[in-house]
C-alpha cells in the first residue's frame, strides 16, 4: 500500500517554502550590510518562486485521499511531521533563530534546512507510485539549486 502520493509531498513542499520565506525575511532583518540584506531578500524571492513552482505542480497532479479514522487525520500527520522534523513551528523557529546572529550563521542554517528537505524528498520518493517520481524529482532539483546558491553565497561572505 502506498503511504504518500506526490500530491501530499508537493503540499509539504509548499509549506517548506512558506517557512523559508519567513526565515529569509528574518535573516534580512538581522543582516548588518546592504549586501547581506539584498542577499536574503533575493533568497526570500527565490523561496516564493519555488512555492509558485510547487503550487503549479500541485495543480497538475492527481488528488489522493488516504483512508482515515477521522477527517483530516492524514493531513494532520503530515503537517506535524513537517513542523517537527523538517521546518519549524513558531516556538522552534524562535528558539533556533535566536542562535542565528549573523549572515554566515543564517546561511549555514538555511543550508541545513535545504539539505533536510532534499533528504526528505529522496526518502519519501520511494513511498509514492513510480508514475509520480518525476514530480518528486522536480522538487528535489529545485531544492538542490537553492542549496548550491546558498553555498556560493556562503563562500562570498565567509572570506
């Protein structure tokens, strides 16, 4: 029995990108230089573009309703998994972001979140029907591009 569908994973991707926008807006506020502020504003825009990409993917894939004991059980499970393991709830965000005090720290935090997302998508890809693997690969490629962009920016700010 398939546990996840591409539809579920894309919905999670949209939530991950929404949290990314929140993080990069935070990072822009703590940045000390105009260059850094511009960098994080650009990343927030990239997250918004990723979100739009994933929303477009969502509109193109089939809908799936898993068996549930109560309405929304499955969606609640996915939301809780994402909030507690991949992205951050308000409480976790406040705690983790209190440790991010500079541009390099913000980049490192973002890089880890991007890697966590890529790992999640790779793991879950095996749980969806083969016909939906292409959709998951599109998501993975978007996250890889974002990670590569962060690495290049970190090199620039680490000198």
